[in-house]
């Protein structure tokens, strides 16, 4: 039942999907009252719960090839589905969650090594045959940002200017030239860390990143105190979700990663994303309440 509740809205986006201003991915559903809803965010929570159940069910024989294969199929399903939806950033977050939960469950390293080798071999095929021109240009922008400033490099270039304007102390809250003029593309959403950088400076960025890393470490602490394996798996899933979003978001804002539309947890705009994060924290708090003494 939980799987159907998670998958049905995502599948509906292929038929009646809605793309808000600033994105070309029809990954949202438009609800009555002009309210937009992103089903892939809730699918994260459904995946954490169902995959934890799956891992718990095969815990004693988890390294049997058949069980590893079934786990991979379970993990690949949301990744492929969200990729087909056009939201590669969220698909990447799902993939990191899958890897982290498999690792903590005790899957042997040889499976990860084999997957890594297969992934390396598949990179040329993925680059030339699976990615479109826009996605390839975003990857190339990491190495030559100034090569297409009016195209794929524009968003990251404006972000760099905001970082430079903020310096160490920042311009002051509500005093950033680019932020207040709306000159940072998605400066309230995916690129909110650049807005923070201009107004609150390097110190402000450190404070934000410190808070988020502190939450991640606290989730790991709860994982360590869990009295059952399923609780540990769920905590690691939430930890991986938070850390993956944090690393990918900051990485693309400082041009270390391509722009793939991943929000900064608890700071970027997006009601569905925020509600998903609170649900994840709720799972961790539930594990904490039932922790070992």
C-alpha cells in the first residue's frame, strides 16, 4: 500500500505533470487551489521505509547474489523512474541513499567494486547516448565556466559574483545588491547558499553548513543508539538524503558539480521538499524514542 501511495503520484506526472516557472521538468502535480506538489520528494520517505524493510527481511542472507540482485532492482526502480521524469538531481540523491543503506546493511565490498567498475565502463555510453545537449553543456561548464556565460554557465557565474561580493563578513542582511535585485537565478531556491554568501559572507555560510552537518551527525548518533537494524537503516537513509543534498547543492553552486536542481535542506524554497525533510526527521525521532537504554 505504501509503495502504491508513493509511486502512483510520480507516474501521474508523466501524463499530467506540471512544470513551475524556472524549470522544464514536469515533476510536479497541480492540485486544487493552484497548489503544486512534487511526488518524488515523498517517494524518498517511502523508499527509506520500504528499503529498510527489505534489508531487514534478507539480513541473514544479504550477500547471496539473488538477494543482492533483488535489492539492486528495488533501488534502481526509483532512480530510473525519476531519471525518466527528467529530475536527475533527485535521482542522484536516491542513488546515494541506496548505496549508503546497502553499505550499512553489510553488503560485501566486492559488490560495490564490481558496480564501480561497471559504472566507469558505462560513463562514455551515458555521456554520448543518454544525456541531452543541455546536460552535456552543464558538465562541460564545470571545466570552462566562461565558455558559455550567457548559456549553461550563467547561473553559476552569477553565483560566483555573489560569493565574491559577500567576502568574509557579507553585505548585511537584506543588503546584498544581487540578492535584493533578484539578479541571482534561483537565488531563493537551488542557489540560496549564494544569497547567504553575499549577505552574510563566508561566516554565514560556515554557520549554515555547520548547522546542517550537525543535524547529519545527530542522525548518525541516533543510528548508533538504535535497538534494531531497521531503525539503523532508516537513520542512514535519512542521513544519506541530507548529506547528498548538501554536497550536491553546494558543489553545483561553487562550480564543482553540474547544475542538476538539488535544494539545500531546510533553507531552499519548496513546500514539498521541506515537508519531506520533516518526515525524515520524524522517522529519526521515532527511532530515538525507541532507542536502547
